C-alpha cells in the first residue's frame, strides 16, 4: 500500500508591483531550459512527486505517478502525471505519453472493479483555453456512476461542408 508523503508548507509572501515586473522580465529572458526549471520549482505537482507535499498515492513507477485528486469530481478521481515536468502534451516524448495512457487504462480497469462504477471519463485539459489550471500535464480519470450529477457533455455543433474540408486540409498538412 503506498504511503502518504510528509507535508511541508512554504510561507506565502505577497510580491510588490516592482518585484512582479522584475520577475516577468526575468522570465521573458529565460532560455527554454531555464524556464522549465523555473516552472518545475514553482509546480505543486513536482513538489508532490518529490515527496515535499503529501498525497494519496495510488500508483508509481519510474516515469509516472498517480494520486487521488484532493478536490475530486467523484470519489476515486485520480490524477495521472509524468514525473518529469511538462506543461502540455506536445512537450512529452511519444513513448512517455504512450506509457501514461497505458497506466490510465490499467487504473480505469481497476476503478471499474474496485469502486463498482459503470464507467469513467479520461480527460486531458491541454492548455489554458481547454480549461487546464495546473502547469503540470496530467490525465484525469474520473470514475462514473449513473445519475452521479457530473454534467460532463461534449456539445455537438454543425459546420458547413466547405468549412469541414478546410479544417481537414489544414490539419492534414500540418502533420
């Protein structure tokens, strides 16, 4: 059974307007590697992965950790994330993203059996416009039961045929 990690709390400090501007300027001038390291130091999920912040660990291997969400949409809501800090999916090497989703498949199967649920949503909010709130890439696995009042629905829209063709063309060409 995975153990809870010890919790450490850093003191919260308010930054002055000058400090905020100086930090923004520093960030603008960082190399991609420096920016990644800066993000990693600020990331609560990297702190969870390193054991500095406690979590309810469900699964862990060399590349991936899965924890219970502290603000679950439903009981058993799991966050599956790479141990390496990546902000969005395109940054993740193909073999790692494949592994993350194999872990999601196994955990989905385990939740169906262990929690006696009828299904699950496996969701990635990839980018702020898609609802991503954390700066660390993760997959949400949300166990579902009928009438659980989670109103998750993907809207269905109709687009004109010429617009569909145009979208298909630009997407195909960008692969």
